[in-house]
């Protein structure tokens, strides 16, 4: 599989419920089919919907386009049989899912942070071991940057993140390179690192890099 043809799997807002919370919202004898959704309420008013997942940690991950509307007041989660307080709103984590063979071929490890481009949008994603390669990403990001529903992502291998350190250098710092040709990948890397590229005499900027 080429690194510039990563299938994109858009992720909607979702909430992780414990078994006890699932029983409160859906009933004691309820058996999940994996397609359940709950309502998100503020002062009794419907403000959003979320897919349901069963887990041990109670979390609510909301699409970027909806988070600002949900952060102002406390939320309640409403199910068919009852309601419960909602946890704090979090962004949807991006996950770069790869089978073991590609992890080895691309020199990646599960839990590592890497970067995948979706059109003009670069996304920092956690590498996850899985059967089918894909990029699970916030639906708001998936359809930004002029992408259609059949678009693919592109892995950017030369942007390296540390799992224990968030790399956010000041925008005033320059990025220098000894390469004779500055490519689109160089520009994407500089943007992710929030740096400017310092161009020297004799260096060539490709048309794609200049456009980006």
C-alpha cells in the first residue's frame, strides 16, 4: 500500500460509557449492537448527538465544528431509559491504523505519533495496530481542505513527534535546509513545526511547494 493512498475513516462525535452507565441510559438488560446513539442536552435542549461505545473510561469526544457550542454549559446524556451527567468535552483523537506488516515496513510502532496530510490539512495521529489500514479522524477535518468523501490521506514520514513532548516551537524561528530543492513535503513539515523556511541563494522551490 503506498503511503499517499491512506483511506480516510471519518469519525463522528462519540461517548464512551461504562457498563453501569449503559444500564442507566438503555436499561439493565440491554445488549449493545454497536449502532446506538444518545442525545446531548443543555438545560433540557437538544444540542447534539453522539455514537455510543462501551469502555472503562467515561469520555465524550466531539467534532471540532461542534465543540465550541457544547463547552459553555454542563451537558447531560439522554438515552431511551434515562439520563446521566456527561464528562468534559474532548477533541476526537486521530488514529493511524496499520497492520503489522506496514508498521514494520514503514518503521513505525504502535503508540507513536506521526503526521498524515488530508489535502491541505496536516493531522497529528497516534499509530494503532489494526487489520485494515486507515486514518480515523474527526469528520470536520476529514472533509476540510477541499476533500471529497472518497479522498485519501498521505503519510508524511519526515515529521517526527515525541509521545512525551508536544512540539510547538515559536513561529518566529526559522527552519534551514541544505537541500538544493525545497519540496512540498518540506513546506508541510515547516507548517507542522510552526516554523518558516529560510531560503538561500541557489535553492530551487518546486511549484507545488510554492503553491502550498
